C-alpha cells in the first residue's frame, strides 16, 4: 500500500467518475450536483463542462484541447484549472484518474 | 416561500426506514424502543410513490435503512423504484441477511452505494456487541463482495467504551476491505443507547484520544480513504447542528409511513406527525405540525434566542433537550451556555460495566 497522497493527474490520465459518483441536473433545486456517498456537491458551470468530458476514454490533454477550442480560452489556464479540479476530486475519492 | 419566518428550503436527503426488523441486537440501535410491526409496513408501490414525491420536492439521496433493509423481500424493486425516481440510493445494512447473489441483484437494480456496519475490529467483541455469533465474519465477506461488484463501500463503525481504544485498527480494517469511506461514529444517546448509556459511555480521556487518532489517520491516509467522524457530544462545549436544523435539510419516513424531522423525534410528546398514506410528502414537509414546530428560530428561548450561533447549530438537538431537561424548547444542555450543562457532565460520569440491554425485535 502507498502512503501519502494518491496518484497524480497527468496529460495521459483518462479520468472518469467512479461507480457511486454521478453528475445530475436537479430540476427541483435548479442546479447541477455531483452525487457521492453521503455527500452532495453543487457543481458550477465550469465543473460541469469538465466532468461531462471525463468519460474514462478521453485523455486529460484531449479534454483540455476540447475545452480550449469550445470556449476559445487560453489552453494554459484551462489546463491549470482542470488539473486543480481533478486532483481535488481524486483526493476526495470522487474521481478515478485512470 | 417562507414558513415561521424563514425561507423554506428543499430537503436534500431522506432516510427511508423500510422495516424495523433486524437480526442484530446492537445496544445503541437508533430505532425507537417501540418498533413498528411488520404488518404495518408500507408496501412496494407506496415506497415508489414516496420516492417520486421526494424527487419532486428536491431530495437527491435516499438512504435505504431499517432495521435491516434486506429483511424486505421486495428490496430489489424498492432500489429500482428509487433509481427510476432519479434518486441516488444508499443501502445502510448490517450485511447479515444479504448474500452475494442478492447483492448482485441490488447492484443490477441500480444501487449507488453500500454502507455496512461493523461493530469492532476484533471479531469476538464485534459479535458480542451485535448480539449475533458469526456476524463479524459474514460482514467482512459481504463487504469484499460489494467491492468486487464495483460498488463504493462505506464502513460504519459505532464507537463506545468497549471499542473506542481501537480506532486505528478499525480504520485499517475498513482499508483492507476496500472501503473508500469510513465513519467513526460516537454513540448518540437516544432510544436504546440511552437505555445503555452507563455501559456505553467512554471517559473524556478516551474520547479526546479517539478524536486525536482520527486527525492523525486522516493525514496518514489522505487520498486513500475518507474518514468522517460523528462527534461525541456529551463532552462537547457546543451542541451539534442536529440534522442541519429541524425540518431544514432532511426527513425520515418510518416503516409504517410516519414522516419525522429526525429518527428520534417521536420521543418528544405532543408532536403531530403526518403519514404518507394520507398526505403527499410535499404537503408533509411544508405543512405538517411536527415539521413546523421547531423549524426556523421563532420557537427558541434564551440562551438560544439571542445567541450568535443560533443559525449555526440551531440550538442543538430538540430530542436531547427534551430527554435531558424535560423541555424540548430548551437549549440542548450539551451547550455550555445551558443552565443544565453541569448535569450532562454528571451523566457522563455515571459509568458502570453491566450486561447490555440488547435491542429486541
């Protein structure tokens, strides 16, 4: 077994939501939520766009490319945002980095 | 929309107590002393309707609990109904009564998460606490089966005087079973636990050491397992924000269909609970007398009324206030500002080793 923080996210990671973690749009609350064991997180628009692309098939590099193209934003900044979000979620066991 | 002067929020979670039947006899069981009978249990179709009403109301997660929910033969249909209603389903189980086959059926029905209770890291002690020989071995086997099916597993460990010194081996056990989350839940003294309080109550030193251990283990296992702790409140200075506020974030449906703001609420005399057989869940949430009684802050008296923390801890727990002071509107006496606070320390000091009064069914 390893000690300390788990694996690091990298450009070749193929992140996906594990079983038991679901992104859902909640009609009654009028917002997107990330549903997880005993926990609910409100997901903002940026988070939703990133997580929708975490299929387990697409690499992190490709996700960043796609987001940069879709939102016409600097790739470097998007890369930093995505890495920050995904490593935070992985630490909370809400994401498989694959 | 407002009620009693506060904005009415939507509930996020619903505890569905499918049955009070259970093969185990844990002396701190959260079920009431007077259990609902099998003949009075809601049927499958009613639960399915309640799940749809819950989703419409804003509920996101349903906790399928008991008793032992697997005591219901229609559990797969109930899980399926929760999924179809769009709810995230969490099975809270003793694992006794489940088999690898029935677990696979529940997984196929769309179950999202499984929480298994384990009474101690030492098997013999665990079986003694549960009042069921062989329970510990069965639980470990089923826990591994949950992980094999790809379902996320939480291990729930209730801690008290007989096992509180084993927080580290408990977390190690949860890790070895493949859990991604473990709850270290100090006993809360209601119902059966209140009956067994003198036998269950740890010392202040034990509690402080357990809290310290949890902090150390969180740092040690960061990124591998989430450790959540339920605080031991008899030794606290401030009360817990019970249920995140009365009638504010969650609701509880009993096996017979009564809807409660929390699972212990029936101990408070004079509250009028409505039943899902007669009312929709939305009507109950918005208008039933029991939910209106302590929603918001209008019901408060001093020291809560003018307290800076009143919107933070909501005066603590109404059930505990009633059980320890005789007045459900009083401040939870766990709070050091309560005039009854000294009595809580006296109750915590009343410890004696005796045989457990096991929960009966």
